[in-house]
């Protein structure tokens, strides 16, 4: 998987969030989008995964040398963000089953196996509405990590996670297949690998 940006820009009203962004993202790498709070990290991710339109420039997706049209890109990606909604009325097991109606599960895991990997077996029949913020974040991350997709987007992934859950995050992040293309938006060094390729959004103001 490859994503190529050509003269990409985004503005809201008259304010440019970023512009003239030329970059190529290649599979097998982890890219960290850095910059202070409010600088446009999340906005860039939302453009890359197809949620927001850019104001200027092009975003090109390729897989095995073939172009992927924007309306199809959702099939190839997984997302975990603190602001992503979950279905409050579902229990954990219902939420996981619902998610994997639309995505294939990685490593041929069963639903029960994945809930065990999350270390949330005790909450299998608990409503999401009664989950703590940390449990919600671990669920979101697990759905992203274990969806069999080429692109993985993580926005501030350690939000609401305690020390033990942070260790769980790192074990699963480093266990992702080498062919994945991973994006992490963060201004915290403990959230992304030291050897990730960094793109400072402040360089495109």
C-alpha cells in the first residue's frame, strides 16, 4: 500500500491548517504526525482516511501498483481515536461481533479469543455505556489492531490508558504485520516508536 500526497492543503474559512504538503507513505513503515495541540494532526489523518475533503492538492492510493478510488479506501483501513463513537447500547461481545461483520479478523482469531486478548473477558456481557474511558480506548485499539487491513490510523492512542494498558498497547502495536502502513498522530514521545518516520505538520503552515 502506498499513499501519495501532492500539494495537499486544508483550510477552514480563511485559515490554512496546512498547505503544499508533498509526501509519500509506503507500506511496512510507521509514520508519526507530530505537532502541538490544534496544529492539524487529526485533520490530516481524517483526510488520509477519507472522512474530510482536502481544500487543494491530491491524495493518491495504490495497492500492488493499482490505483484505489477514494470511495473504496474504507475497505482497507482501521481507525482508533479518542473521539470515535462506540454503540453504547451494545455489550462488548455484541460490539465486537458487529464490527467484524464489516472487517475480517486478523490471525483467524475467534471473537472470544480477541476479547481475551483485550484482557476484557470479565466485561464480555457488560454494556459499552458502563465501560470506563480506559476500557473504551482498549476496545477501540483492539478493533483497529485485529482488523485484517493494510492501513492503521491511531490518533493519540494512549489517551485514558494506565501504565498496564499502555504496555498492552505497545505489545500489540509492535506485533502488527510488517506489511502494514501505520499512522500515529501524537505530540507525546511515549506514544510512538522512536524509529518511526516523522512528519511535523508545523512545517506546512
